[in-house]
C-alpha cells in the first residue's frame, strides 16, 4: 500500500517537473523558441484554438520563427494573436507565411524574465510540496487505520522526502539553466 502511494507521488512529481519545464520554454530568451507561441490562442472559425493546431512553426535562424498556417485564411488572425499577446514580437506576413523576428533583449528585460522564471520555478516547487503533503496524509491515514506500523510510516516518510528532494533539485537545476540562458548575451 505504501509503495503505491510513493509510486503515485513520484509520478505526480515528475509531471509537475515536466510542467515547470514547459513553463520555462514559454519564458522568452534571446533565441527563437516555438514553445513561446505554440499554445497561443488564435480565433479560428469562432473558436479559440492553440496556434500549433492550425500552423506549422519552424526556426530557420536563431532569432526567427516562421509560421506556416495550414489554412491561409487564418493568417490575419494568427498575426493578431501574436501582436496582442504582449510578447514584444512583431509578426510580418508575406501572404503565405508569417515571420517573427526576435529583437535583442535589453538588460532590464532580461532581469524581468529571470524574475518570471524564478516565479515559475517556485510554482513548480509548491506543486511538488503539495503532492508530498497529500502522500504524507495518505500514509498517516494508513497508520491511523492500523494497516502499517509507526516504523513503516517513518521509513515511508523518509523515502517520500528523498523523492521530494530529488524533484525539487531537478526544478532548481532547470531554473539555473534558464537563468544562465537568459543572462547570456
């Protein structure tokens, strides 16, 4: 029973780390990254649709994205969505594809993005800690019901803490890489 709780916590914590990794991909660096705009909602035939579902996104140069809509009638809506997303990007259309050139980041903007990355990392760590709290409560219930001994509970708590530490360290490493990437000129 304890093993099931620990395995479930491990799986959920890994998902929280992956979510944090995805959130970091959305924080802009000086390089073009499709993850920054792939989930951008675009008005498409009256429905908000993620950009990645209505267009192909490629990175032909380090600071440029090319968006190739599957349906060229969506071109204007894609441009509007990118412009209104407050990402500091200006899309340029030639009637077939949209090119988005990433301007150089100022030092002040880099610091803002580092701050944003730290907030996203903290959100990830909070999610991992919430999963730990839930698992710890589940193990406590097993003890209250007499299904496990106090020794087994303490052992499970130590294992749970080791799993938690591993996942928070992983988030910290992701944050360190993102900070380095953001401050790199």
